[in-house]
C-alpha cells in the first residue's frame, strides 16, 4: 500500500489544508441565521425592497443574519408562522392566541412614527352609506392574518350584528388595485396603505368606518431565539435612526416608497393588548383565523 504520510509533511500542502478548514469553519459559522418573517401587507417585491436594506444593516451591526422570509400569499405565511418557521416576525399575526400559546412569541419593537388605522371603504357611487348596508353583502379584504385590514373590521362588524360575505384576496395591494380599477365595491383596508396607493383617486371613494389610530405593526421573536441574540437585534433596531448610515437607509426607503419611517423603539405585549383581545373575541365567536 502506498504511504501518503509524506504528503502532509509538505508545508504548502499543510497550510492549504489549514486555510481550507478555516474557510469551511468560517462559512459554517456565518451560515447561522434567523428567519425574519413578514406579514403579507404588500407584494413580495415591495416587501423585499423595504426590508432587505434594513436587515442587511442590522446584520452589519450585530453579526446576526436575519433572512427575510414570507409566503407567496398571506395564507401561506400564516401556515409557516403556525409551524414555527419564523424566529422573528413583523406583523400583528404574532399576537394571535394560537401563535402566542404554541410558540410563545413576544413583542420587542414598534415603529416610532407609523400610525395605522383600519377602515371600510366603498366606491363614491356606491349604494352603501352605513355599515349596516353591508349586511349580507360582499366585502373584499386580505386573509384573516391581516389584523388591521381583516380581524379588527370583522370584530367591529360582528359586534354590531352585521354579517358580511368576506372575499379574501392575497394582500392589500391586490385588494386596493382591484378597487382602484372599479372592479369591486367595498373593501376593508389599512388606511395608511390605501391612501398611499389611492393618492390620485381621492374623489373616487367614501369611508364608511374608520378605527381610532393603531400602533404600528410589532416586531417580535419566539422564545426559542437565544436571549443574547434577541437583545442585540432589539438594540440595533433602536439605534438605527441615530446612526448616520442607518438613518440614510431609512430616508432612502422613505423617499422611494412614500413611507415615514422614523426608527424603532422598545415595545411590549401590554401595549398591544387591544389586538390580543380582538383576536380572542373573534375566536370566541367562531371566526376561524386558521383558514
């Protein structure tokens, strides 16, 4: 049998193997990442344009890789969330009882300036003038995981004894695009996004109902994420607005996408109790949020 021992005694071979091993170990270490799920408010491309620059900056500051993930539809994103496939999550669905009980998600952050309102809107020439006019009528809205544009309006209608026929659409952009084209009569929306996409069509709609101002969508993490990782990510989000590079990233996103991001601040479940209660109310009244 041929003896290969002398092969490893050659200095250049040893260092080449050592360098290869170090590169492999470095790659294995850097491959450790955490899945950052995002609720389907907008299309995947729009969401990626919003979040990828932010997550890249977070990784640069913390060494924690947050990989943007979401389903093609809100239904798929919800199913992944329920299976525990996201380590961090942006959106109200992390406050659902099923998610909190099973995965122990907790709120970490909220945006400083983004205020949302829920609304039910109809075409300006619609025959609907009050919420009661929608009884037994079609109402287009995103899937149940969309708290602002689905769960809260449904809870409001239910509390008033109004039963609509929900027509579920993949995301907010799809709902609003169809409304803008006059293809549908009544929609349930996040008013901030609706007004942004309808800015040239102000006279073409009427608002039947609008909620009080709501907190921005929360960022949360499930209990399985190491505390040290959670704390580093939380601190980086808070610090972003005060960092020159981080602030520039947010300003660029605002300019390109018509947003008003002003950074994040620490938040807790307690501040979002109204959403937790709304989800519980719908479940108690047999509104299925898993479909």
